[in-house]
């Protein structure tokens, strides 16, 4: 049985009401999905991560729409992170 996850206002979390809180997480680039170079940072161990700007958000996030500007080329981890899961709700609680 698939139970929908509710957000803080008791509505189901969906793309239309997502605040992209997961776009503040550190994202390792572990496979080649075509992430443009301008969105890649190198961490202190030499690993590739998504570049986060001074405000803490991913550099590929459109701040007005909360949509990914490189959606078709987003990292594997972003593809696997599901809207409305417990992990998603945990991140939302930190920022909302």
C-alpha cells in the first residue's frame, strides 16, 4: 500500500508545491550524466560535487521557479531522490 506523504500544511508533496529543499544538500557526481562544467565543484578530496552558491542552493536551481535548469543532465543522486519520501520531508522540515 502506497501512502502519500503530507507536508506541513497536510497537503501531498508534489512538484507543484515543492520548495526544492533537497537542492541544498551536498550532491556527489558519481556517474556521467552530462552535468555542465559550470555547475561542478571539486571537493577537498578531489571528488566532483554540484556547485552550491553562497546562499547554499545548488547553482543549477532556478530561484524563481524552484526548477532544475539542467534537469535532463542532473546527477544520478538527484534522479533517485524522490519527492514526498521520508527523506524529502526530513529536509523540508529543516528549511520551512
